């Protein structure tokens, strides 16, 4: 189902969010916590290295700087957005039977 790089990115995102929830007293102050900053910068670099740059990483990184917002699993959400596929849309199904193209009128 998953290729190795997205699977590793999911693991990192889930682990980072679980760590921030589990060690709330350390990460509670938001941008005032050096541990929070180190974790968020590390996760942002790893996610970009594994998945390439995605627009979802920037608001996630900024949201992690706000106190108590880092209790929301933002890295997991960003990973889901980045790995859900191109635009999240499936190509439309083909209609009709295959055959030669119609001639212009």
C-alpha cells in the first residue's frame, strides 16, 4: 500500500505528535520551549527530505509555534495531506467503448 518513504514519514509524524502530547509539560510553552523548537525543526526537515516540499508543512510548522496548538496532531494532518495523492482527486472514468476517434464535422 505505502512505499517506504511515505511510511517512514507517517511514523515520524505520528511519533512527533505522540511525543508532544505525552510530554506536554516539556512542550506546553510552544515557541518558548527549546525542546519543542528542536523537535519541530527536525520533523519539518525529515518530512521535506522524505516527501519533498509540500505547502502543508509551512502552516503546520507555524502552528506548532503557538502555545497549546501543538497539542493538535498537526504533523499527522500535514503528512496525510502530503501523501493523499496529487490534488486528492481520482481521474474521471472513461465513458463509452474504445474505438477510433470520431471524425470532425
